[in-house]
């Protein structure tokens, strides 16, 4: 099994990538929206196809990346049926099992930090290796999630950890949702022995007293993160543009508004197409879209000053990077209907053999 542990320094969140070496299918546990580009890059580098994103709970300290990844890769998002987030594709029940290639996943409800906390026990078919258990905030290394907000309940959390996590074999590897001291992994045996809140034979009453004595500040992003995560982290334009009323826009993690090559091709007659490459590229091997205007990226802001801010504009480049920057620049200038063509001319040419594809110029 391919396994990578990834880290978001702002929220100290761990994201876990697991892939099946044979089928190249993969899952991500607790992706962070701000790290979607990082995750997409490592998926590409390892030649993995993302199938599922697993959320351990509705996070209060960061915005999840599951919704954006679903838009980008067609993945399915997984959450507890008790999370209260109707955006998820799969709402798992306690004990429900999922499979992605040889990756076998068992969902165990572990409420107490939030109502919708779920721990995922992951094994590999045909392997005798100890299971990996992804506990989110229910159980941390030498700690646990707080119980003073988001339906938190100390007694419930104590029962969840002892019944659903400490009941696993001692050699089971524990991978938490966060760590603030640089620790990366523990085991069931270690936490049963050394966890100062839940281990060492602590009684439920002792644990409740410990949690009641904590005086913790509210997470900095709670007002932003919880509502966003109930929508799987999909950006909900605070901007006033009714984006999908005129185009099926999907915003990347960096805010770039994108449409697909297929949609662009089907709506060419309605679009002003702007190519932001250099002149030699415009007339080079990749060609250009019929009727596209050549406006190199460095000249965009000057050239578009007098344009109608309400016209529909599709921007293209070689692969989507420069066109994305141009689209953001034009939005800042007040253009209300501007998009980047995802994948650029590389994607356009790849799709050119499809029957509906227009003939390329150049």
C-alpha cells in the first residue's frame, strides 16, 4: 500500500494519502482546501487516481478540501451520517465498510468531540500488516479533541475511545487528525498506557473532570470553517456573481474560476476568447482556438481597461496556469463573467478528436 502523511502548518492538520499499488486508486483522509494543489501534485507524481475523500468530522479549525477535490477529480466524499453535512456523497453508518482497490475501510462512529466524529480503520487485502486507524480529533497522540463545543460531550468521548479504538489490537497504528508537537504516529498500546487523559486506567469520572478543567480559546477559524465544512468546503461565493447561472464554474483552491474544454467548445459563439500566451506559442504547434484574441499575460491589465465588464470571457493558455492568473486579475478589475479554460491548449488538443471539437487554427 502506498502511504503518505501530509501536513498543513497553519492548522497543524494531517492529511493522509493511501493508494493501491495495483489499481492506482487512492483515498485522502481529511484533505485541507488550502492544500488541494499540493495533493493534486502528489497524486499526479505517484500516478494515482483519487476515488474517495474521508472526513473524520466537521472541522472547526480549517476548511476541508473534499468538495473542491470532488469538483476537480469526480471523487466521492465520505462523512458520518450524524455529521449534519448533507453535501457528502456517502454518509456512513457505524461499522459500514468501503473498498478502494485492495484498501479496505471500516467506519467506526466515535462521537464526543462532535456528534459526527468517525474513525476509519484501514487494512490492505491479503496483507498481515497492522491496521492503520485514522482517529481525527477523537484521539490524538497523548491527548484528545476538546469537548466544550460542537455537541461535545466528555462522557461520550470516553466511551467512544475505549469501545471503538482501545478495543483494537495493541499493535494498531494510530494516525491523528492533528499534532502540535511534531509527533506523527502512535499505537493503541501506547495510548492505552501513556495518554494522560484517557490512558493509564483513567476512569470516566476522572476524564470528565480533566476535560471540564480545560480553559481553551475558541478555534480562530470556527466561524468560517464550520459553516463551510457543512458544505464540504465548496466555496460559496461571498462574491455577488451568480456564477453557475451563466457557466458551470468550478473554483480551484486558489480561487481561479474554471470551465472545462468541452463547455468552452460548445459555447464558443457566446464567448470572447482571450489567449494569454506569447505570439510564437499562439502560432506554434499547439495552435489556437478559432477567433481567439492574442493578448500576452503581461499586457492583459492594460489591454482590457476599456472592455465591457459584463461580457462573457474565456481565457486560455498552454495548460491553465497563466490563464488562471489572468482571470483573477480581470476579476479584480471588475469583470463579472470571466473564466479560465481548464487544461488550456494541451487539453483542447487532447479533446480535438472528439466529434464536436472545432477545427484548430494555426
